[in-house]
């Protein structure tokens, strides 16, 4: 997987494949509202499993039932293929029902 920063064109081309994510401040962001606080914590735990598997860790902010996820490659200062792969895996996790109770 490439650790080079993605160009604006590459990032724009990738976004349709991860439609729940948006780009803000050079980072991929997604917000998930869970049914309960416990569900939000479980979602964070399962995202942590993905992060450990990839050795690529998102910034996570939890506010009651709302989980804000931010992906960017810290040592590169922007979005790389690692971030896209993490977003895809998180999307698959959510599609399978994580965070839904």
C-alpha cells in the first residue's frame, strides 16, 4: 500500500467508493450516531481492532452516542492509501451492523 500523499485528483476519484466520508482540513472524516452510549463504545472498540490490524490509527472523538472518526497519515501530513483502506474497513464494519446495538 502506498504511503505517499494522495493528490487531490486521486482523493476525489476515491471518494465515491466511501460516500459516507468527507474531506475536511486535509483529512477524511465520518460521523456515526449509535443507538446508545454502550453501542458507541463497542464501535470504538471494533474500530480499534481494525486500527491495530492495519497498524494505522484514526483520531476518535466520542460524545455520548456520536462517534467522530478522522483518518489521516500523521507522518505524511495528509491522506494516503492507508487512510482509504481504513475507511473501507470501517464502512464494512458498519454495514455489518457495528454500532447498531
